[in-house]
């Protein structure tokens, strides 16, 4: 009888459903079987008690099903066959491996198992570094003759949209287009994508955040950060995140940062042109700056050279003037000497000797004019009635010519006798004895040397 077959099938199906602790499919309300009749919260009693309770439920549900089937037999044959077909379908479910999404392995029930999450970056692609060394072209259509839409660089990532005839249609940042399949690697795991291409940052959202030596709120503070500071994430430990900032590495509390993952994306051809134009402009400015610096340096070098030349010319002219003055003085001295010698008369050799010796003592280190001045003072006194009328008499006056009584005068006399006394001293003495005079009638002088002496009458 069909009703007996249906009852057995329902009972068998419900027994398996209860054993695997899963919810059975909803039965039409007219069958009189409610979801609450076959499912309940897990009891806290022992497994033996649970098994006993399950058996009672099965028996109760089976009786209910039997009553329901008897009612169903009164329906027309078409409805009866529909129910039989539904049970046949239910009977074909492989409850040994899965019941309503709950996994079963080797007879062990795994309750409420979480489904394996789909990979986040399953449709991501990266450059095939075995083929691409720097960058690959993204084209506007699937042809190597098509225009270039952008550049896909070795550290960029893209999303694979479609695949056709050896080309991928991709999107990378704000660039969309086509790239040859051999230039792209796909199928990388999330871990490979993140570790190889992602940049993970932690942005500080607290007013002040401590960077600690260890993942412990009592650990030493290495540094402090402010709101908006961006730190590079090294490892996420849950409550703590290991980060680096400049050359310092440490730990921050995860509650006070926002973690974000970023990637490098392709560069559009328009952006590439903008950057190239910017680079060229920066290079132009740099070259102009170099040229200006060179010109300024050259101008400064020329100014320094001109200044040196000017000073050298001034020094040359000053030297020429000094030499001219020296030559003029020599000529004048020679002319005076010649003039004196032209009117020289025979003079007393002793007077000449003493006069030459005193001139040496008083003005031996001075120019000829100073020597003549000293001799002229002596002669003015000799010729004055207020002084002795001889050279020796004037020189030997007390307090007038102190060197006359010193060793230096004696040496000068000896040098005169042996011909080694300065010829200039002898020439000045001889000129004065013969009447040459360059001080007028003065009979006194004061000062450190003849050029600064003040001669008085």
C-alpha cells in the first residue's frame, strides 16, 4: 500500500535529520507536521539522554505522519502522486555527507560549520616579472596596433574583467584597457598579493598615541604620534599592531588607529605625459639655475681679477713714483756734490776729518740733506762771533756736541784716517767747509733726526 511506503520514507528521513541535528524542510501545513515538532534547542543533558529524547520525537513524528497520510489517501490521485514524488526526491538526498549545509565527515557531525570565505583578490593580476622588467603597455583595444591607454608597472596590480583571444581586459586604478595575457600573472593567493604588492598603513585617530617597545601598555614609550600620522604596518596582532615610522619600530594599540590596505595602480598615458612635462620643466629650471650660478661665478671671478689688476697697476705706478723720486734725489744729491766740488778750495785736512766724523755721529744714518744740515750748523757757529771760530772749538763746547767726547767719534776719526768712513759724510763736511748751506743762518737744531729737526737762529 502506498500509504505504508510513504510513512516509512517519512520516518526514515526524519530519523536521519534528527541524528544529524539539522532542520528538515518545511512540510505543508495541511500535513500537520510543524518545524517545532522535529527541532529544538540542544539539551544540556548527557548524550545518552539526547539520544533517548530523539527516539521519542521520531516515534511521535512518525505517528503524526501516519495520520496525515491516511488523510492524504482521501485526496485525488494526482495530489497523492505529487507528495510521493517529493518524498522520493527527499529520499535521494545524501545525508551522510551534508544536511541543510551542515558538513559531515566519516560519520562525525560538524554543527554550524562556517563556509570557507572566497578570496578577496581572486580576480587580481600582477606583472609577469619574468617577461616585464619595468612596465607593460595597456591598450585601448585587444590589439598591439591600438593606442596606449596607460603603463602597467612591475609593482602595480589590476582587476581582471574579461579574457579574450590572448588578451585580458583590466582595470587598474583609473586606467581601463587591454593587456596581453603573457604579461600578466593571475591566480595568486590573498597572502601572495598582500605580502608582495600591498602597502598597509595605520593612520592615527587619537590626539596623542604612544609607540611602545613591546605589545604591552606598560612597556617603554619610544615615540609619540598625533592625529593623522601615517605608520607602516608590519604585523597585526589584534589588540596591538607592530608598526614602523622612519627608522623606529614598535607597537601601537589597534583601537586608536585606522588600518587601510593600498596598492600601486597603472599610470594613464595622460598622467605620464603630465609628469614628463613637469620633469622637463624642472630640468629647464635646474639648467637655468646652473647657468645663472656659473654666470655669477664668472662675473665674480672677473671682478676679483679686475680688482687685482687695478691694485697691481696702482702698486706699479706707486713703485715707479718711488723710484723716480729716488732717482731725482740721487740726481739732486749728485748735483749738490758736483756744485760743491766745483767750488772746493783746499781745506784743512784736520777740520775735514773732525767735521766728517761729527757728521757721521750726528746724521750718519740720514739722507745727504740731513748730513749737510749738521755741517751747516757747525759752520754757522764757526762764522758767528758768539761761538769759537774753529771747528774743534765749536765741537768741544760743553753740552753742545756730546758725541765729540765719545767712542763713536774716535772710531769715526780712525775710519776717516784709513779711508773707510762714509763718503757721503765726507762729501757733506767738505761741502759745508766750502760754503754750501741748506739751513740758512740757523745755529741750533732739535729732534730725533735731521728730517724732523727744527733749526733755530
